[in-house]
């Protein structure tokens, strides 16, 4: 699995957790607002100039999200990040390693 694909999967899981817990959606289902946010995030990922060397969004020198979408995704990540360890510890661990040790060219 490529880094971008893994990033997409992590985002999908984080938005799903957020929507389930905050918006009361059935687990695995997304409300319209969360579907829009996830679609926007996927589009931004596909246009990322760093490609497979993409750092985590928090450490990225290029902020490609519109300000309101950036605030929404930050809220989702702040809420879902700690919960991801409960629902998908492997994805959480990969994300944390990538955040702490951003090796260029290393595909985690």
C-alpha cells in the first residue's frame, strides 16, 4: 500500500470515528458534512506536490486546505487521533512514527 493510500485510509477512519461519536451516525456511515470533508481531504491528497514523500499535514510546509476546511480537519484529527489507538492501533502507530520521524523516501 502506498503512503498516499495509507493516508487516505487513516483519514477515512478518523472521519468515521468523528462522525460516529459527534454526529451520532451509524458506525462506518458518514453524514453529508463528513462526506464532504472526506472528499475534500482526498482531493487535496491526490494533488499533494510532495507525493509519496508527503509529511503529515501538521508538519507540512504547504497548507493546501481552505481555512474553514483546515479548521474542520484539525478538529476531526484532535478528536479522533487519540481514539484511533482504540479502534485501529496499527494505523495510529504508523501515523505517530511518521509524525515523529519524517524520513524522506522511507515508505511506512
